[in-house]
């Protein structure tokens, strides 16, 4: 039986209980089991994990999964252990393990039980681990959240930049799989270059969210009143309101409460107990609205968020896409409303002024795109998708009429003057 004769449908059912692949999963998995380098770009929730988990479970040897967050790794390891009788089928290798635990992990790998080994990039630089992993069969290395490699990404992690060298030390021709939800061409180039996977087949899913309605309104001194009116008109619906500062979060939450809106604040300044209390209140629908900094949202999966309001414009299109992406997960209505004032852009510029020059340059370039998005009179969906390197037909495309500019076109000439960069 050749290497590419794996029955991936049967395995999907067997391991995950699903009868169908989502989006590009099947093509991706076929490419991986053929032993090729692979690059996967899919929006959050697109089902990237399964793209490496399934081949890892099917193939001989152990797959190494590089992931930036212990919490993410733990979640996945627990989930995989849940589908198997072998506790050792998945392990995390990190600095919190004691000697006995490390020994157990090594034994499970050596005996062929462990199919997935999750590591943080910094653990992978440890000589002891490199030596060990050189001596075992590594099926492939998957680099999850691969945008961490790029300074143009939103979560740059310098340790991610050594991965290529380390993988080369682990053995010859170990396939590398990069995965990310960051769609900008710049970040993609960085990833491919840094992982040394020029030959990788690239699988990119569409980032279009046809059920989201995008709108930008000018931000005036009455922004709070505007928000209150909006929320009252949408009473009973779940929504998130993002603010830049913790102070503003608390103020706005209070203003909403005073005006009879059930709202809670959320930011990283609250202790863990308070945070999870407010988060649960929102998830359980004890309140309609959460007013939050960007600390809120990571891994939050409330399917029926009906609106996402930005009291302050975010620092990049990327962030805006991620944050608004929390609306309408169930495919239903999702209104994305941003209040924009150039003053806020200047504020964000000021925040960056203490940072290294290179970082400032990148930050400013990203901000200019936010300005262009906010001020454009063309289809906002087209703008956003173009930013992600994707063509969009603003007449017939899916969701073409779902933004303020599409519904109320400004002067045609004005639109023409908007030049796509
Ligand atoms: P991503 O990493 O791309 O953000 P995840 O890997 O976390 O996405 O997957 C998102 C959700 O999709 C998970 O709940 C997962 O179980 C589910 N999922 C993945 N593949 C399938 C499939 N083929 N059928 C049904 N659900 C799937
Ligand atoms: Mg993921």
C-alpha cells in the first residue's frame, strides 16, 4: 500500500466522528500524507487543527506540533486523549514537566504510542530535547499560529524564527506544515521564507464573511449617546463593544447600565475570578452586552453575537477582522460598526512613539490601512478582502450589498478616486 493510499475518510470518522471534511481540509490532509511541505491559511474556526491531527494519527512516527500558548496545547492534548484509549497518544513537552514526566513522554514516543507531541518553540531549542528527537521517527513538524514568525503579524515571537534550523537538525526531509489565520500577503511571505518552504503547496480559504454587515460612522463627542441608542434599538441581542482603554471600558459599561442596558465590563485589569464571572454572564446571557478591551474574545465561541461595535478604531485591519469575526458565527446577522475619528489614529501613533523605529514603521503602515478602510467609499468587504490578497466582486460577490457604502453609494467619482493600493 502506497503512502498516499491512506483512507482519510474512514480515519476522520474513526477518530473524530465527523462524516465530512470542512472546506479545504481534505486537500490539505492529502498533501500532508503525501509527505509534502504544506501551508494552510484559514480563518479562525476554519478547522486547522484537524489538518495536522488526522495525518499525525494515521502516519508512522510522532508529529511535532509547535504552538505558542500552553493553554492551547493543553486543550488540544486533552481533546485528543479523549478520543483514544492511550493516554500517551498526545503529550506536551515543556519546562513545567519534572524528570519523571519527561521520562514518561520519551518512553511513549520510543514505543510508538505518541502520535502528537506539542512543544513551545523555546522548549524545542533545548539541546537535550533536540538530541532525543533526532533519535526518533518524526512524521512531520506542524507550526501552528505560524504568523508568530513575522514582525508584520500581530503576535511576533522571536523564538519562532529558529524553527527552520532546529527542524533541519531533527532529520532530513521532515515535512513542515505552517498554519495561520493571518491572511496578509506580507505575513505569508515571511512565513514561507522563514520556514524555508518555498516548495510548499499553499491552501488558502476565503476570508469572506458574507453575513457580516460592515459600517463606519464618524466619531463625535456624542459617541456614547450614539452607542446607547444603537444598543437600545437592538435590545435583547448579544453584542460586544470594544474600547481601547480599561478606563473607557469601565466608564462606558457604567453609562450603559445607568441607561438601562444590561452590560458588564471586561479587561485584563480585573482578577481572574472577576473576569470569568463577567465572561460567563455574557455567555449565559445574563447580560446582553460586554464592553471590553481586546483582552476579551480569544477563544470565546458565542455563536449568536449580533453586533460588534468599535468605540475606538483598532490598530490594524487584521485586528478589526479578528474582532468583528466574533459576530454572526452561527451564520445569522452580524453588524460590525466602527466609530472613526482621525484623532484616534493620532492617539495610536502616539502610543507607538516610544517603540523601536522598525516597529513604529510597521505599526504606522498598518494604521494607514485602517485610515484608508475607514475613509473609503468603496465596498468595505472588497477593501478588506483585497488587503488579505483576495479578489472580491463587489457587484455579484457573496455579501456584496452588506456594507454602508454598498447600500448608500457616495458620488461615483469619489469612489473612482479611491485607489486600491
Ligand atoms: P482553527 O484552528 O482553524 O481556528 P479549530 O481547529 O479550532 O479551528 O476548529 C474549529 C472547530 O471546527 C472545532 O470545534 C472543530 O472540532 C470543528 N471541526 C473541524 N473540522 C471539522 C469537520 N470536518 N467537521 C465538523 N467540525 C469540524
Ligand atoms: Mg487553531
